[in-house]
């Protein structure tokens, strides 16, 4: 994702890939909000969600009707809560250790087959 962000100003394909990724995030958020009847909190995690303020910003654009309002300063610095104080929906960045979770699940499930 870092490469796409860095190249999107000069490479149309990088810009389109970035836009498509953010569109798909937004699509998922909208679908979940519809199923759940709204949102209390939106969480970004994992490598891209934790490390790309550009993805978080663009993915949240147009979702104001769901009560999402990002604070640009908080988003850029990657604080734990990146929504404005007045935002009805809290937007969070939660650090994850995906590799450890995968390793633990592999060990747990692997034990069933020995």
C-alpha cells in the first residue's frame, strides 16, 4: 500500500488501485452499517488500517451520514481515536499482532490432528 500511495500522483494504475481499495473498504462499512442498523464504532486494524492515514481518510469520506467525522491531526498521527470529539461514531485505530494470532491458531488447530 505504501508503494501505491507514493506512486498514485504519477501512476494512473496506482491511483486506480488505491481508489478501488478504499471503495471496497467503504462498501464493506456501508454493508455492515446497514445490517447492524448503524454504527457506534468503526475500527481500523491490521497492517494497512494501522499504518495508512490516507486509506483511513479516503475510506471514511462520504460516510458522514453514518456519524463518521475524522480529525485530520489525529488520523495523521495514528492516535487510538481518530474521530473528532463531536463525531457521533467513534473511529479507532487498534494495533494488532496478526502473526502471533495466526501462529497460536495454527498450533491450536494443529494439535487436533496429531
